[in-house]
C-alpha cells in the first residue's frame, strides 16, 4: 500500500461509515520548497486530508476544488483533487500569520467555496458555506452535516511530514440499529491523539478506537501528487503576453519568472529563452 491513501470502512452493526486518510509523500510534495509557518501548514494539511475524503466520493470524471477565502493574514487556502485522487494545494499568507493562533484570526471574515467541475457541465457546480467553527475540521463538519443532512465528525492532524484525517458519518438507520451507537463511536473517536493519527496505519487506528465494534475495511485507494511541469503551456501563455511586455520584465528583473503556485512549479526564462519564443515557430498541439 502507498503511504498516501484513503481507507474507507463501515461499522456494520451501527450503520455508521467512515474513512481514514493518510498523506505522507503526497504531503511532503505539496510542501516542497515552501516555507509556511506551522499554523498555516496545519490549516492546509487539514484541508488536503478532508478534500481527499470528499474527493473519494466522486463517482465519475471531475475535479473538486475547495477554497477558504478570508481577509485575515491568510487570504487564501485552496486544494483540488480529481476522481483519481490526484491532489494539490496552496496557501497564501502574510508574514504576520505566524503570530496568530485561532482560525478566525488567521482568516478574518471569510467563506468556504466548493466547486465541482465535471465533463458536460456548462459551469462548475458551486456551493458557498459560512466559516463556522474553530478549526478546519469543524467548518467541514458543519458543511457536511448541512449538505448531506446527516451528522459528520472529522478529526485532523498535520506536521511537516504528514497530514491525516479520521471521518465518521451517521447513516439514516443508525438509531434503529443502536440508539447509543453514534454517541459512543464519536466519544471513542475523540480520544484519538494527533501522533496516532499521523503515524499509525489506518487499520491500527481503527483497532485502537473501535476494537469492540464490527469494522469492515474497504479497499484502500492511493492518493497522489502528480503534476509534471508543462513548459509548452507556459511558453504559449508568455507568447500571448507579447514580446514588448516580456522584454520590459527582462529589463526590470533580468529574467521572467513564472510561479505555478497550485502545482508547486517554477519556470525561469532568460533573454535568450524569451527571444526563442518569438524567433522559433510555436509548438503545434
């Protein structure tokens, strides 16, 4: 099994479903060459892990994008994931974010936007949700409970090495099977420690929490972070700006530097590279 995956499960006797997300190499790839303060990093890690839970429900080709936008030191948190569970993410934060603690102080007044883009849709489906809660997990608990009309619980953990999530959702017949089941399971889930969620495999997490319940594990699905550089696309974009504007950038900075923040790539062009864009025929696609 990959060390970045989502493992779904059912508490069969209780009619409760859930998932454990573990992001190790994927999370390290998202953080590569980025120097986020720990609190901003942990916000992004929680969003990436939760996006993996929601993205795992995509039954057909599509891309789910989740954005938290605010007017605080963290102005943007964005992650996106497709039906193949290919994940990427990015945070935009001012230097003063490092000294803030609560999510309200980091984001200020803000909103949560989910966008689902699928083939055949003229426009992406979008859903706005107020930022309610003291953590990313609580924000998404409110969202999932409202949108699916079933209570949901999320526990997240992040570090510089990994990000993880435990998800539980009460299904419609849960109370008929065991009137106390949901309360019992959510109390047990609340005992999970961040280091356990980050370091233990999914089956061990579930064994520690629910060893007295009947747990059915579904097949794990790998989460990836595979976004190769696309130089042709960047060259085409630069040609569309025109030679005069690019030469002005060269004169000011000595190079043209393009950041693809979401895919975590950097493209550098010197004077010879820029000249070649216009002196050579463009690539045909």
